[in-house]
C-alpha cells in the first residue's frame, strides 16, 4: 500500500511536492516522526487516499469479473471471494 500511495502522490503532486517527497524518502537522517507527518500532509494535500481507494476498488471489481467468468460452481469460488473481501477490507 505504501508504494501505491507514493506513486499516486507523485502523479498528483506539484513539482515542489514531488521534490520534497523524494527528499523525505531518501534522507535517513530526518526524524521519523517528522518525516511521517510531512509525508502524510503531502498525501492529504494531493488526495492520495481517495486515489488509492479508487484504484483498489477498480482492481477488486476487475478481479470479481475475472472470477465470475470462470466456469465453476459458485460454491467452489466462494473461498476466493472471501479472500478478496478480506484483502479489500484490511487496514494495513
């Protein structure tokens, strides 16, 4: 998830925000709490959460369609559906 958030942020961020994110990720000497706070502030400013949630939903729907296309009884596909839902709703 962190990589997807970073990619989404880099796509939507201004040049200055992109440069700052690059610096924050590259500089190990920055206080971790400060780093996380600043990264999250940039993510919030560019709407990363919404972008990533939309990507996740699109991938879930694509996977659901692919699973529906498999010619097997639904009870045989149910364990996969449950795993998909678990992954969709996980928090970390």
